[in-house]
C-alpha cells in the first residue's frame, strides 16, 4: 500500500470510528426557577456530557448573578441600594439592563423591567394578589425612565424609592444564548438549549430540522403548532405558566406596566428570532401590546416573526409567516 493510500485509509478509519462513537446526549436540570434542558450531538458521549456541564455551569452563574430572589445576587444588591445611590454593576448586567430599556423605548413601555415593583406583590402558588390601593401605589413605581444608566462609570440608579427591577423577561434568553455560544466554542454543531419557554436551535437534528412545538394554552398535553427550525431562537410567553383563577378571572404573571394587572385577551405569544435574548423580550412585549400593535412592531423588525394565540384560541401570524404559508 502506497504512502498516500495509507494516509487515506487512516483518515477513513478515524472518520468511521468517530461516527460510530458519536451520539445524541441530553440532560435536564432545575435552574433559574425553571427547567433547563440541553440536547446535542457529540463525537463521544463523554465529550457531550462535558459540553452540557459547561452550559449548566454557565446557567448557574447567570442565575447567581441575576436572580431577584437570591439575596447574594448582583441584581438583589442593585434593588436594595439603587434608589439611594448609583450602584456599580458588572458589564454583563449593565448591558442586559440597557438592552431591556431599548425594548421599553421601542414598545412605549409595554416591556418594562420595573414591573417588579408590582409583580413582587403577587403569589400565584398561594393565589394571593394585592388589594387595589396597594396595587395602585406599586404601579406608580413602574416606569422604565426611572432606571438611570451611567455608561462611563457603569452604574445603575433608580429615581424612585421602592422601585425594583426584574429581568425575568429577558435573562433566560440571555442565558440560552450564552449556552449556545459555549457549545459553538467547543465545536458542537447540532444542539438545542432551552430554559423554560425560551429555546435556541443550533444546526439541524441529524438530517432534518428541529421540530419545536408551541404548547396549547388550554390543553395540558397538546401542542397548538409545530414548527421546523434550524439556527433560530423561539420564545413563548403564556398566561398558563404562573397563574391562578379566582371567580372566573385568570391572574397570571404577565403584567401590564400601566396598571400592574394581568394582561387579558391573549393566551400566548411565540417569537422567532436569531437570538434568544430578543425572542424572550419580544414575547412579553407583544403579549402586553396586544394583537394589532404587537404584530405591527414585529413586522417592523427584520428577522423577527410572531405567532399569537388570542383569548378565543385563534392563531394570528406576523407578515413573513403569512407570506410563507403560516396558516
């Protein structure tokens, strides 16, 4: 066997061995108050497990940084001190708050991280909500313009005592994007990373796209829509995620910043975007804006699509999806 032939033979053997050992690897953990799942194709099972662990470590880091419920988190410290003085924060937290405020501006306040001023008063597990007077006082503190950023010194301050922020509408999307970035750095070419209702697909699942289902808002084990996706992020916000029903009224965690009360007339909003940080923020934004204004915003943003399920269960699609045969 000649020298070149031997080399080719060796390459074939190595390629065949890698293909035989390659496999799909997946894991699910409870992080960031939700279910975090990673599935990927790796050359070896051990290599896949290491890649997944790197993603989970990153998810835990972001949770420790941005959880409003952990007293040791940077966000909790910010909420405690920012009404009294400018607080130095990490560039990561600063950038995410800056991104959130951009969505507040383009949506005229439909997306507002200061909703936490009222959101903290609800306990959906216990079926508890604030009385009208308490809610009005808290709602008066919901104002994204009161979050003041100093880019030079990388500080954040609040203009009103009692104001709080919560990044629950954007942090999980950021974490998903970080997870995908870590997998790409490790040479992974096919994966899906999800955190609750936020997912991002890398490549395809074998020889076909990933097929992602959008949950039926009123049927526990059914899907309203299935979508084939590659290299795309998908986020869904629904009134079924954290809620309770009292006297026929559904109280859920997606609040209208103008009133501090649960948004009505929509059951779920799903957003398709290149990055999960954007699909995450926009799913909440469009939910609050409603069908007409929400679709108008989506149709203005390049590379963004939406599927809305209204209060009666009817599906509404953004312009690009309709043109491609969404219905």
